[in-house]
C-alpha cells in the first residue's frame, strides 16, 4: 500500500473522468422505459413494453441461446487448447517455444477486421466441403471464436503456470510418475482455479464478439451482439436499450458482489 | 513407459493449439494475400490503387489521425485514473475500479448505443449544456468524427489503465515522499520524478491502444454517420457492399505491415512482460 | 422468469407459430429458452414440410408490414413458413451471400438493376413464369430475373417546425439559407446523383447518362450540411424523429410513416421525387429451392396484398388491377398513380445496371472521405 497521496486537482479531474466513463451506461437506462415504439426519452409515459418484447420475441431469445452455446463451447475449447499448450511448454522449452507463443498471440495482435476477413475466408472454404460446418453455422462460429479468444487464454494460463513450483514436477517424476500421470495428478489440480478464470474470461470475450461474427454469419446463426447490431443499424429499436440495461445490471451486480466480498475479506484480515 | 512414448505425450500436449492456428488462421491468411493480387484480376493493380488513389489515402490518413488522437486522449484519462487509483485510500480505489471495470466488461455495442443516445441533438449532453446555458442550439456531437473519438476514447481507457497501473506500481513512492519532504511542489514531483519513470509504460500503452483502434469498425460504423469512414469500415464496405475483395484484402495486408512494425517497436523499446504482468 | 410471464410468452409464441410468423426451428429455440418443450409438444401445431423461405427486405417497419400484407396469408394457404430478414439486399450483400458458398437468403426485395446485373452474371434464378402469372404486372416490369414487387419513390421530406416555406425542388434542398438545418441522403447512392444534377440546373430529360463528376462536385457543395447518409429505412426515420435533420431525401414509404408518427410534423410530397419499381428476385442455389419461392412471388403479385401494403407502408402496387381497389383516401399516397407519376421522374434502370458497381465505389469513397 502506498503512502503518497494524489492531490485535489488530480482527484477532481479523476471524478470528471469517472463521470465520463459512466455516462453512456447511465444514458441507456431511461430510454429502455419509453412508452413510444421508437427511440425516445420517456416523458411521463414509462412502460415495460420493450422488456416484454425482449422476453417474448423468438429472435431475441434465439440470439441469447446462440450466444450461450457459442460462448460456452468456444471458451471450453480455448481453455483446453491453451492449458495443454502451456503445460507442454512448461515441461520443456526449446528454440521453437518463442515462435510458438508468438503464433498463439497472432489473433490478438492482428487487427480485428483483418482477422474477420481471414476467418471469413476460412469458414467459406470449409463450407465448400461441408456446408454445415463453415460459414453461418454454429461449428464455424465456435471455431472462429476459439481462435480469436485463445491468446487471452494462453496469457492467463502462462501467468498461472509460472507460479507453480518446478520442484513438484521433479518430485513426481522422481517417484516414477509418467508425464501423463504427472499432468493429471500433479499439474492440473494446481491449475484448476486458473482454468476456471480462463474459461470465464474466454466466455465473456466470445459472448461480446461482434466484428468477426458480422463477417462470418448471415441468418442461421445470430448471436446476441449480432442481434443488437441489427437493432442498432437497421432499426434503432428501444428493445436494444432494454437488453443493454439488463446487461449493465448483471455486470454491475457481479462487480458489486465481488467488491463486497473483497472488502469483507479485507476487514477480516488481521492488521 | 518408453522414452519414445514420453516424447509423443509431449507432442500431443504441445501441438494441438499451434496446429489449429496454422491450419485455420495462418493458412487462410495466405488466402487473403492471394486475393490481394488476384482479385479482380491477377497483378498488382490493387496495390497500385492503394498507392495512388487520393480518396483511399484520405481514409487511411483519417484512420491514423483518429487513432493517434484517441491514443493520446485515452492515455491521458487512463493515466489520471491509474495515478488516482494508486495514490488514494481504499475507498477511492473501489470507486475508480468500479468505473473502469464496469465499462470494460460491457459489450462495445451497448456502450456505442449509450453514446448514440447521450450525444444526439436532443440527447443528455446537449440537454445539460442547454440547461446550463452554455449553448443555445444543440452541438453536433455525433455522426461525425467527434462522436467517434469520444466513444473510442471511452472504449480504450480501461485497456490503457491496466498496463499503466502495472508500470506505475514499480515506482517507489518513498522517493516521491522524500522529494515532497525536501520542499518540492506536487507539480514538481510529478513532472521531474514521477512522469519520467512512467514513460516506457506510456509508450507501450499508446502502441497498444493505437493498434486496437486501427482494426476497429463497430464504433465508426454506428457513430460516424457514413461520413467518418475509417480503414476497417472501408474494408467492410469493400467486402459486403461494393464487392471489391481485392482492394479490401490489400488494405488488410497494409494494416498488417503497419501493425507488425508497431509491435516490433513495442517489443524493442518497452518491456512487454511488464505490461501484461 | 416469473411463472405467469413465462406462460404469456409461450402463448404469444404458440399464437405466432399458428399464424405462420415463425418457423419450427425458431419456435423450438424460443420455446426451449422458456424451458417448456413439453407444452410446445402438446400444442398441436402442424409444421409444414417445406423449408421456410427467407425473404430479405429493407428492415424496420417493412418487416411487420410485409408479414401482414403477404407472408402471413401465404403461410396460411400453403403451410410454408416465411421469415423476413431486414438486413437490406444491396447488390454487394447478395454477391457476398453467393460467394460465401452457402447462401441463406431465398427471395430478395432488390433493386431491378441489381436483379438484372446479378442475373446476367448467373447469380439469380431465372423466374419461372409458369408458376408466376406474368400478366399480373405491366410488360416492362416482368423480366427474366426480376418482377416488379411495388413502386416506391425517393421524396423530399422536411421538418415543418424548422421553416415555414415548403421546399419544392432539389435546388431548394441545396438552399441552406432559405431552408436552414442539416440534410440526410441515401447511403447507397440511388437518386442522390440525380438530385445533385437537378439542383445544378440539369433538365430531367438530360439526366441520363449521369454526369458523375458534375454531380459529385455539387454534392461536395452540400457536404458540410449533410449530417449523415442513411443506410436503412429505419435510420432515416430516426433522424427525423430525433429532429436531427430538417430535410432529407428518403423513401416515400418511410415519409408516410413519419408523417403519422410525428402527427404531421414531418411533411413530404411527390414533387420532383425519383420513382422506381422494386423487384422480387431469387438467389441461385437458394436453400428453399425454386418451387416455393416462385409461388410466393406469384402470391405477392396479387392485388389484395399490394393494396394492403399501400395502406400499411405506402408502397405503390405494381399490379394494375390494384388501382380499382385502392380506397379513395389512399389514392393520393400512391406513387404509381397517374397524377403522382406526372410529378416525379423515373430512375433509369439500364444506366444503373451498367454503372452502379463502379460508381458506387467512387461515391462511397468520396462521401466517406
């Protein structure tokens, strides 16, 4: 904990910045309660009609389902691939390792629009062989999302595995365990928490992905961001305000819970 | 178990991810490179147009200019937030964290939508300014580059915040206290002691924000009003509206070269492990 | 989710499915979301065997209007479900669909020159006039790859609260002194170059072939006053609803809806507007095949549905037989009536078929730069 303290000017400016950061989130909320059928501030005509539309429209519910399936599968795949890769380079690094890590970082470094074009190319090529697995299909979108989010998974797992004491591997090997046994019985149990956080991070990233999804889907697969995009671009629809308000509410709730848990833990910690 | 199978076990762990990436990412990449020299017909025509077409230059320069502007502004705000987070009470820290994390976890579409509402002629911001008597008629805050910059800065602040915090953390605050104790003003301490030590972190964060901005097209597409087209949205138009895949692919290749250069600088001049750590 | 609300949602879903508004897959998806598949199984809805048809139009209010005028009745009669995608079948978007190797669109509500250009390149199915009754439209409107679905028009619309006078011509549109405020025009160029040339003093008879350079220069003149180029009908509506623009070149259909939504605040007329048909066309290798899509097109050429659409959204019927069925109060809304056609000029489809792709590229680069 630092003892040096920021001055009043810095704090005042920071307060203004905090207002700036919250402004667009706050702006959305009242609009979602408008009684009119188009985007407007409610003027006494508060209504829940756009929430009702949200919960009764097959398009919106379907997009929630699509997003859930895609995000769970992609996050699972990314976590598994990243974990195996990270464990392998932790066991044994070679001259190749740096290049392999660089390769895994590519989708993170390459601008999203370039990734989008690349993955469009990839999915449409798959479509020519197997139409149900490529462009505008669930497997295609899951694969594309997995590739996009896997760098974050690798970073997260690398950080976690670097904290493991190398001697436990040696101990396990000296006791005669094979690499397989060591991985399953010694390393993975130590990485359990990291895998969970990696999964959650990847889930959120896939859940929010829009740039690439726009390129590789059309009509069959409509994820929630894609549905919102449609609502924004083609039809500035107050239902978008309703779903936005719900999403903001959920994130706020999770963050506040975490903050409460943290401060409770701090308070209990002696000293 | 034999040595051979040990080696295979290792390979089985190591190769799935690189193999998938090579097959489904790097290989299609070559496809894009091929598009850029074969569509609509074989030759370097797309690159020639890239080099000579004034209108495309305008799009590219605007992209660079806007990304740089966004980079500087986002850095300023993130720096302020990081500074106040590091040097304040736990209560303050919690509020700063909430204001950084909440937007960070919320979809870019929701945030863009929020700005669309806040910045409209009859939106929140214009309403407040009019109520305060600052302006008589609404300012044009959206459907132009101003709106795009505002929303992109908002998007980038959390991304710049994390690397800045981790680079500021390495500064020993006892030095700052000592300087204050010796009679230096807050400003003096900040300019002569604090700022120089954060420069590598600033450079790294700037490049990161700049690279992220380059490939962005959701915000310009929604807030730009069709008149602030940036490179990424231009590629999108070339793909799905005017069907010039060749020129779109060529612009992608150009962006890639630019990003590679920037990443090289990042790796060369700032210690990247400090940024992610 | 609250129990009774869940029940409400389900009933709504079941109702929608009975009316054929949604197909089996979306229904199951949504019902699954409500965790009520057992009820869905007992609801006794007969699902059609044919693949649902995906119709692509220009979004917003047109989605609901098409349902009420055309697709609900079609589904009732044939048992074929129809879904409407409002993402806008521009020429580039259709090309990208075909190029993806897996088009998901069936019928598009596209510009006639788009059907023509893409048909010539083998991307569209030739229309099967044994299933579509050719005589339902005027001869010029039934071509190999497209048949006129309705007529619409790019009109001048304005916000009456911003100025007293009525803007009549495109020169007025360019006159920001007499008619202050921001403007909006169509992003995908149709009618925009024509408007610029007319404002610059070109006579209607001399419009085509368009003098592109001159039109672009005239557009540059208005540039500081153009707030946005709208890419979808709903976007143009929102710009007027929010009072962001004082005048715009928008579809007559959306102008009519705006007039209603704002209780007369937004005015519009057919003077100097640019009228053109829209066309039904079917993608090659489309998922639903030829038969059901051709039947749908034939259905959509019936006068009753066309008059219904005129009521809902203001699209002018393409079937001359509809003229006699139009209620008196709607006659003046019909952009295809004798009287209204005289006020407007016709978009030259041939010119667009030959030039659209390359000129659009220049146009987008210029307006976006």
